[in-house]
C-alpha cells in the first residue's frame, strides 16, 4: 500500500503586541463610535506594535517550535508571509533565520496579502509532499499600522499588528493537508492597494503620504471576499472528497465579522464550528489565521483528527483554502518563555509619527 506523505501541523504560536488601540481610543482620533465599529466589523481593539516585524515573528516562532518540541536548527525551510517586511533585501525570512539561528533552513518570503498564510500552507504542504522539505516553520507577521492612515476612519479601525507561526512536519499517518485551493484576480486587485514599499514611481516620491498608505474600496472588497472564500472552500472540500458536514472547525481570515458570518452562512457551517478572535486583534492580514489557529488549539476547539478548514481572502486580489486533518496531539510539547520587551509608551505615543506623517495629506484635502 502506498502511504501518502502529507504536511501536518505539530506546533502553533502567536505574538500579540502588549499595547492595544481600543475603539474608545479611535473615537479620539477620527469621527467614529464604538457602536459603529462593533456593529460593522466585530472589532473592539487591535494590537499596535512597539517593535519590528522580526521581533513579533521571532516570539511567535519560538512558541510554535516549543509546541512542536523542536529547536530552530531542526527546521529545513522557513517561510514568512507578509506585506510589511522590515526591509526588502534580505527577505524577512532570511532576517528571521539569522535571529532564530535556524541555520539549516532555506528561507523565503511570500506576498499574498491576507491570503499569505493559506498560500504559504499550500506551498509548504506541496514541498513536504514532494520531499523537498521535512520540517517547515511558516509564519505570518505584520506591522500594518505602518501603512495605516489614522485620519481615515474607513481603514484605521480595521487593522492591527501581530504574528502567528506554525510548524508543518511530514506525516504518513493520514493526518495533514488533504487539499488546497488558491486563486487570484489581478484586475480586481485595484480595489485594495498599498502603492509604496516597491519601486514604482519617482525615487523622490517614495514617501509621499498618499502613496505610503493603504487604499481600498470597502464594499467592493467585502462582496469579492464573501464570494471568493465561499467558492474556494467548496473547491478545496471537493478536492479532499469531503462535504461541509465533515468539517469540525473553520478558521477564517479575520477581516470583518460580517464577512465571516456571510461566508459561513452561505456554506451552511454553524457558528459553533467557526473560530473567531477578531474582536481583540482586528485584521492582522497574513498573521490572522495562524493567530486564530493558535487560539483554537489552546482553547480546546481542535480535537485529535479534527477536519480543519483555513480560508482567506486578501489584496492581489487573492484567495485560498486548505483542508487538513489534525494529528493525534492537541497539546503543546513545551512552552517558550521568550517574550517581547515591555513597552512604556501609550498607544497615542506609538501612533504620533504616523499621525504627523499623514497630517499634511488631510490638510491638503480640507483646503481643496
Ligand atoms: C470598510 C467596511 C467596514 C465599511 O462597512 P460598510 O458597512 O461597507 O460601510 P459603508 O462603506 O457602506 O459606509 C456606511 C457609512 O458609514 C461611514 N463610515 C465609514 N467608516 C466609518 C467609521 N469608522 N465610523 C463611522 N462611520 C463610518 C461611511 O462614511 C458611510 O457614510 P455615508 O453613508 O454618510 O456615506 C466594510 O466595507 C469592510 O469591512 N470591507 C472590507 C475591507 C477589508 O476588510 N479589507 C481587507 C480584506 S482582507
């Protein structure tokens, strides 16, 4: 009998910045209310990082490695999904490899925006199935507040910072990623854009406030997200030979509670099978699913051999889904004592540079 080699998650961890931006705080920055934000998005607070992306990723990585009972040197591939890498070259993954001392790991970054974790899961699962890698550390890490305009109430309420990590290991026991679906629509990509952090335009304009922030068309993205994730979950389940009733837990990208509710209602997944942590983290892009997955395991929402569906939608536009059978172990082998350094600044102090940078844009708009 041929035993299929699959990629199974054996370690999980997350890192959340200690400083929170609450809806009450946002009421002091833009014309909004806690009631509006909670009703339209399900978000109450989000993390604002006082450290760099590498620091967030490093803590999440140590926690996932400890949960898997592995050392950094055991890893043979390290992939970081992010749209906010600390620098362009070396990659965020190589930067992190150095920090972790994961000297035996190949390393590269992957940009599929909020679908980055699912694209990453599909990629590393394929590489494990092909025998290219045995033990992979996949990380989603973002410092999104860097590209947020905290004068723009439509965007700054949604996003937060954080990192999530998972260890994928080769398994021949029947557990692991059973099927994946990934897709993209570059034409619709114009509905969500971060112009800079690339080489487009004049060198002298690279830090123009209007180019340095996220732009999106909220309602267009909302509709595309619902349709995109529903279709992707159906295709991935079909490929796995499973139906919606076989699913034990859906871990969706935490973009907006109303998007999640629409997708799962259309699929026929009951609320008790949907993992949510958006209220306390907001949308952390590529970090959102691994952060939710870590919470799901730690809260006992995943049992041995559970069928777990991860699904996401994001900039690009991109979408993706993985269907996996969890392994036998749902307890961490060990816990890491690595922590972020403490922060002695208030959230308003952390956002002061950002507000100063984007202020001229809004003065210009008010004058025109
Ligand atoms: C952005 C989003 C929350 C807006 O919610 P919505 O229900 O579509 O709201 P609308 O855009 O229809 O705006 C309704 C009204 O609320 C106002 N509004 C927008 N943001 C507001 C805020 N933070 N507080 C108060 N009012 C706000 C709008 O100006 C509009 O006012 P108007 O009717 O006077 O013009 C929602 O479209 C969304 O989540 N989209 C997806 C964005 C996203 O997650 N992108 C990343 C995906 S990975």
